């Protein structure tokens, strides 16, 4: 392990400079964060409470519950109906909140359910959003088509252009600045402090999709960001076996969003919540390994003659390396690169890889590899792809927890198919 990677993953480096001094280490938080002890029946993992509804002992019990609900304080540990809440789901929400350093968090059935519910629940007709250009394409699609139909407009600004971002804010109309950091596929990083400062000056709220970042590598709320969202399908779950999403923020904002979830219906099922809790227990370990391996893979690729260019925020060559260093304690598990070759030759290289699966998604224990031109951008012409910066020779490598030596050896043999 290089000095840089071991340092980036030491316990001390996992604490961003602004972290609360009493915050436990990331692995302790991954295992125990948000835990309610003792668990039901003295279980250690939170049991799967597989129920759609919850019984009342008698009418007096029902009336007592309804009165607390109408007063807005609820009854701790008492649920009413599965669309409004579930103890297994609640346990995961507490853990994510602890990991993000948030007052609370709310879980959804997918990352898209989280983002769309947050926006639908918060925005009135006539509102306006500012969004950076490389936000997840389905989020962009939701804003540009679905929200547009509801009279909500979105202005897209180039990632990294803070003057354009500020200029796009419309007084009294703009409600949110939405961005992703690091973003896909070029791992662009947004300066959290700078965006939070601009937003506060204009009384606009900020939403970060921190899926690629993870709470192991960055804690956006500590930089003044208002909402953190994740596709928990990725690193938080970590095993490519569940779909879930989450939003972490201030308690009152999460309470309002939890209420909206009960209307919009996007709660995650208890089985997936259980898998997510299980996955979260190793989040700190997995991401530390993925950070370290990704750094080694990025360095290997950057030195390889058959590679044209590498994008990894941990490399000094990345355009946002300085921002990443300032606000991240590790640089994540995704490495993007272009090979010296055509789209077809790039496919041959990918087909020659033995360890990673060819699949969309990222963040799990199994490495995944993809050629964005043939995955997310398959239906676009080469010219349309170029407009959004996607070339035929671009590869996205989402590192799992396999040994770095084996992944590098696999890359080495597969690169031999290139001329
Ligand atoms: C950055 C990012 N945000 C959100 C999503 C949507 O998440 P989900 O697939 O869990 O709905 C994805 C999915 O690929 C993503 O990569």
C-alpha cells in the first residue's frame, strides 16, 4: 500500500477536519451507530419485522395512539401501518443518520424514490431548481420532464462553474441547488463549503447526491449542506442484492419527508431494510478497502502506455483533486479511464477482463465494469454522446473488495488485447 493510500484510510484520516471531536470511528459507527439496545428478543441484528399492519390492544390503546399522532409526537416504538413505518426500517434510518452525522434519516424503496419524493414533497408550482450538469441522468430526466409538467423549472449549470451556479439562482423562486459529488463518470467534485455559502447567501437549500462519496469519505452536512441523498443500492447496501434510497437531514425536515413518504408510498420493504442493515455493518471496512484498491488501480492505469487518460479524484491529474483533498478522507471506489482504441477495441478489452462483471451499478463487493457508451448512452448517436463528454473508449471500473493485485493483474492481461 502506498503511503498516500494507507494515510487516506487510517482512522484519523477518516475524520474530516470539521467532524465533531467525539464522533466514534467509522467502523464503530457502521456496526453500532443508531442502535437501540436491547433489541427485541435480545437479538443482535435488528430482526425483520415482516408485517403490513400493527394491532391495537383495544379501543383505548387506539385512541391514545391517535391522540399522540395528532399532537405530532407519536409513540416511540409504536407503528400504525406499513406504509408509514416499520421497526426494521427505522433501525436502518437511525444507523444512516449516525453515519452521516445527521439528526435523522428516512429510507425509501430506491435512490430514485428518495430523490423524487424529496422534490415532489418540497416544491410548489412555479418553483425553480439549479442543477449541476453531471447529476444522475434519471434525476435530470425527472426534473426536466416530470417536474416541468408541474410548472417547476430547472436550470442546468456546468459542474465546477460556481459563477454560473450563483447567476442561475432566481430571487424568491429558486428553492434548491442539486448536485452530485463525486459525480458519474468523471468523478467531478463540488466544493461543498463554497456551494453551501452561495446557497445560504441566497436563502436557497442544497441537496447533494452523495452516493459515490459515502459517509466514510465525506460528511456533507458538516459543510452546511441541507440534504444528503444516497442510492443505498450502491455502497450502503454493498452487495448488489437490494434496492433502497435514503435522505438524511435536520429532524423537522425528515419528519415532513417521512410524512410525505406515507402519501407517495415509496417505503422500502423490511427484507431489504434488513439486508441494508447487514451491509452497513461493514461499510467502513469495505469502503476503506475500495478506496485503497481504487487508488492503486488508478496509479497503475495512469502509468500504462495503452491508457489515454484516467479520472480519479485521488490523483493529482484530476481537475478536482484539490477540492477532493479538502473535503474527502478517501477518494472512493470508482475509476474511469479511456483506453487508446476504438469503441469496438474497448469492448474487446472489457470482454477480456476475468474478474469484474459487465453490469450497471457500483459500490458492491463484486467489481463491475462498463462502457458508458454502450450502457447508459446506448440509444444516443456518437455525436450526442460527445456532447455530454462520453467517448466510445471510456470505461467505468467500479472496484469491489477483491485483492488489488488480482484486479491489476486482470487489467494487465486484458489490456494486451489492445493494439
Ligand atoms: C448517483 C446515483 N444517484 C441515484 C441513483 C438512483 O438510485 P437507485 O437505482 O437506487 O434508484 C443512481 C443509480 O444508478 C446513481 O448512480
